């Protein structure tokens, strides 16, 4: 419990630092701001024969991208950096330090994602409109999609951050962006070839987008989805499966990674970095 309390305090401190540092704020909101600007220009462009604008359809996808990309990649990136600069090794030297470290990082990542969701959703409602969390059902759907989405992607970020280094972690961005592109985030998946539709449904990003659209868009928007259904049971099943598998594997991988951290390993990393630099 002492490690957990220390982790909560650490997470709250890091969140406060992140939201009072102009550079961190720019890093978090620059891409959403640019995307919202583009969607604002598309707010009068409708999709097909529907009355829905392309911007209205894209905003739930953008929210699900914030959960999937930031929830996974932010945790992955910080684990890789902290392994290589010795932060993780210093945490290991403190009693219950590893518990506090991981609790803090998970709290920081999840808190940052929730803050971004709230701000981006609020701005979207003002400048684009066409959707809202009207009714208890929509709010409940939004809540469980966010929770299940975070449970699905955070363990994945922890696993990848434990086994990748700086170079391979950076290269992971390319396939991740490809998965986002085929997941119907910014354009309905029904407009894509059948084999891409099947591939997209393997990953949690598609189901996050589907759940977000079911919470935010009017009921008639379901006509542009596969099977003309929001498929809530399938959404819970796929996101739940990713969450269960990730939560089962992540603690083992994290413990193994932490046990392998030592001064000699740090020295080897430093030597390799110096060789690459020169």
C-alpha cells in the first residue's frame, strides 16, 4: 500500500507538471488542434447520401485515436526512455520503488488521456456540433468504452515498452498509424475492401471508434456501420479480450524487465549509445 500511495502521489505530480509546462502542452494538443482545424473546414461536407458531415463522423474516431495511440505509445515511450537513462534502475533501488513507479506512470498516462478527451470533446461540440452525450445511456456507453479502451491499450504499451528500445519503439509508429488508417477512424470502414474490414476488426482501435460513434452520434448514423448495428456485445468482447490478455501478460513481462535492470546493463546501453553517436 505504501508503494501504491507513493505511485499515486507521483502520478499526480507528473500530471500537474505536464499541464503546467508549455512544451508538454504543445506536444499533447498540437496534433488534435490541427485535426480539429481541418474538420472544422469539412463540417459542411456530408458523407454519401446521409445527413452526417464528414467532420461529425471523424470526431469520435479522433477521440478513440487519443485513447489508443496516446494510451499505448505514451506509456511505451516513457518506459523505453526511463530504462535507458537509468530512471527505472533508481526506482528499483528504493523499497517498493517499482510498485510506485508503475502505478505513477499508469496514473499519469490514463489521466493525460482523460484530460485530452474532455478538452477535445468539448471543443468539438462547440466548433463542429452534430453530436452530444445526451441521455444517461450515451454517457454510460461513453464511460465503459473509455474504461475498456484504456484497459485494452495500457497493458499493451507496458509490454512493448519493456521489450523495445528507442529505435524499434520509434519504428512502431509506422505500423500503428497504418492500423489507425484502416480502422474506420476517419472514414467509414464500410467503404473499404472486405479483407481490410476483417483485418481492422482484429485490433481494438476499430472497436473503440465504433463504441465512440454509438455514444456520440444520432441513432440513424448506425446505417453506415457494418451490419447496420453498433454491436455493443462484440465491442465489449473484443476490448475485454485484449484487456484480459494484456493484464495477464504485462505483470510477468514487467517483473522480468525490472529484474534484468542493473548497473552493468546500463553501462552496456551507454557504450552502445556512444558508439552510435560517434
